[in-house]
C-alpha cells in the first residue's frame, strides 16, 4: 500500500464520516514557529492565533472535525507542548518573524524577537497550561472521554538557561475516545518485566497482635502466577528519545520537529486494528502515515503546507525511511546503472 497524502485544512478534512480507526497527531504548538511554503508564511495555520485562548478554540474546531471522521470504536491521540508566557507571541508576530527570517537569510532580527515577548492576559513567567486547557475543553465542550494522559519523558531534551525553576523535559499525550467501549489491543505493546524483580512468593498480613492483627492467616501470593505472561501493562510515563531527520537538499524544505517513530508505532499497535485506517490531520513530515503503512494499516497524512506534503511524499516512499519504520537494517545505497534483484537497471 501507499500512504495517502492530502493537502487540506485540519478544520475541514477531505475524509468520509466514520472512516478512520485511529487519529494520531501532534498539532503545531502555539506561537512557536511560522510554517512556510516557499519561504513565505501562509495564512490560517494553527499556532498563529493572537492569544492562547484563540489557539485552544482552533484546536477544538479541529478536534470536532476529527470526531466526525472517527469510527465509533476509534481513538484520538494528541500530543501538545506547553510554554511560558514570557518569550511567546502569536498571530501577526509569527508572520513578522517569518518575513524577517526569510529576508535575513534564515536569521530572525532583533525587532522580530522583541515582538514575541507579549502574551495578552498572562502574568510574566507563568506556565500557560495549554495541554490541559485543551484536554478540559475536549471533556466539557465536546463530550469526549479522556482515557489517559501519557507523559513523554525526553532523555535528550534541549537545555535551558533558567536559574529559578526546573528544566522542562516532558510533554503530554492525551488519549481520547468517543465512547466507553473502543478498540484496544494493549497486549501488543506490553513490556518485559524487570529482570531484577524478585520471583517467588510474598506474604501479606501480620501475626503480631501489637500491629492490630485480626487473627486471620497470612495470605501468600505467588507473583509468577499473578503476572501476565505477555508482559506488564505500559505505564503512563514513556521515555522516548527524539530522532533526527535528515531531509534531502533537493526538497528545499526546512524541517523542525518530526516526532520519534516509536510514538505512532506503540499507539498504532495498541489502538488500531490490523488493516485499519490511521490518519494524522497535522501530517507534517509524514511520520504517522509512514509507520501506519509499515505496520499494515492505511496511512493518511493531511497538511496545509505544500512543502510539507512534498516532504511527506519523499519520506513515505524512501527505502531507508521505510526500513527505519519497520525496525530493520537500512538498505544499501543504490548507484546509477546498478541492477536490482530482478535484473532491471536502477534509474
């Protein structure tokens, strides 16, 4: 199969009602960067809203559209990052930063950097709480069921220069469903038990009257019988390192934040049926669609940017990227005039 790559707005997905088994996505973060086509900021992109509240409004609009295309047994997994009120901007400021950077050969001017210091309605230095503002709106306004918050612990997160608070080294993923009963195959992503865990029996209860013993006999549990032979249930903190992505120069696309392939791998295996449809309404570099196809699902990547659609097309068809998603060795590099296994010359 080949991933479907669609250029469209996440607020109006070109997909049929109840046609998707799983949505796994990471929307643009608020006021972080300007996404461009041909070096120019384009209007309507999520993340360029003037205020945090307006940004969450846009996310809720997109989520409502996701609900339309999800099957009743489907799941929605959303990754969002937070930020502090100082050093953020929005709306026209992002367009200004893009224009300044493009005119300056990739460098943002002091004027544009200064413009990003204002966040309306927020006390300085306050963490805005964007992920949870979004999650609560999903419950309160959309009636979605919040099944889990999973913390993305980043072992190779970026350093920070602050001296009066802890360094932020995590982001949130939210697992949302339409209904209490939905597709789940968590056995597919169970984890090995710790090799250091002592096996055998454990005694519960006390026979010492001074400790309030009721006279009942101790209960003995054999942990080897109580544990699932397939492994332990994944916890709510996943430590996953960021992965570098080297984009060919001929594509002419700057890339910023492709999330690690391990994220959609776990989510797709755990919450989409084999042969099902997995969509990402903020497709970006095509990570979700790439992994979905590698795992035997139909992958759909949607993005407003023509540049990113072009990048995703390369990534979902590149032999090395597919091998990475499959977790197999990278294929040898082909050379012009080389014969493949079927005796045909490689172009």
